């Protein structure tokens, strides 16, 4: 196993390692995307433990769903009970995918119902994020900046809550990016800031993909960016080269619904490396180990956008 690993950039991180299962295939994909030009490229990324760190100060970092505190201990406890019941079903290898999808729909529906019934407010979201243990990987800001400068759309797919993710971006990055779209569960608040409903179809861990793209609102709608990215869903789907980032093999399904030509997939294997490395090697073009930074992906996307047409 050690021979397949090489240090990505010792100057950036001493503990981060990268596995390239098929370097020749990766080289061919990189060349193909570079030749097509960055106007054909889009980035699809999972949020939790992909853009954000898995470990924060020696503790397991929080997810965008897990950080949410309603300000109502009774309902926080009820949501935890649902997690304790459904999460083992989510990760069970013995439940057929169709049955599991129904269970996930059930779980998300009950959780969303508790958020409404428990009187969640937008102020509670802001406080939850401020108090949270959630941090972006090093290099994420530079990654977003590089893509924004070239008008390359970034679709963040999440089975969590769009409003929470947007608040995390607002508080932790302190700026907006006109090229980012959040494809996630969006809340509807009344004029007093109380949650009253959710918009559109429920997005859970088994259906977060480009079929759900039309549900997404651009991030600048919420962050007040007047120079917002105006590329609609149809034109995004015409960008048929994909850089996909995820931390679970199931995240590869995020490009379902897109008739892509070339896809480079990057997997972040944050924990249980020895147990999971084999399956990640088979699934992804590049695998980063041990909760590494985003610098390698920044380097990759700069290669994809260099010397176009040469």
C-alpha cells in the first residue's frame, strides 16, 4: 500500500497523502479537459467532510446538519433520536437501495417536520453556525477564487440544509462567490424569521445529483451579490467536463443526470484509511488521505485551465 502513496506537496502538509490509482488514465482525462477549454468545465462538490474538514482541533468536525441547534432542547433530542435510529440503516450494506431510499425520505421528512414544529428561527441558524465546530479545508478559498475568476460554475450538492450552508459560507469565508450554486434543502421563513416549510422535493443522501439542479438557487441571491452568476441550469448542463469532489463513494452519483464527456473524480478518505482504501482506489481517479488540504485540487484545476488548445 505504501508504494501507491506519494507526498502531494510536503511544503503544504506533512500528514496529507495522495493515491493515484491509474496515473495514465488521469493524464489522459486531464489532457482532454484542458484541450476542450475551461468554458466546458464545471465543478460538482459535496459539502460536509469534502469542502469542510473532517477533524477540527482533534475533534470530529460538525456537519451542516449536525451543528443545528433549534434553541429547543426537546426537539434537538428528538432529532438526535431519529439520527440514532436511521443512521445505522443509512450505512447498512444489507438493505437494498430502493428500500434504503424510502427510509432516507422518511428520515428527512420527519427531521424537517421537527424543525418546523419546534419553531426553528433564522436567528437560531446564525447562532448555531457561530457556535459550531466547522471549518473549511485549507485552500478552499483559493479554489473558489480561481474558479470564479474564470466563470467556472461550482455546484455544491448536499443532503443538508441550504440555508445553513450559506450561513457557514457567510460566517467562515466572509464573502460571496458569484459562481456558486447550492443544491440542497431550502427553507421558507415567514416575515418574523420562523421556519414555515421547505421548498421543492426533499434532497437526501441517495438522490443528490444533477436531476435536482433546477431546485437550486444561486448563492448570491441570499448573499446580496448584485453581479451574480447568471448561468442557468440548462447552460450549466452543457458544460460536459466535470471535476467531482466527494468523501463517499456514493458522491460519484452527484453527476447522474449530466451527459458528461470527461469526469475526473477526487475522493477525500478522511478516516478508516486501511479499511476503505481499496474501494476508494477503484472508485476515484485521485484519493486524498487523512483529511488533507485542498491545495492538490487547486493545482489540478490550474492544470485543467492551462495551455488550452495547445
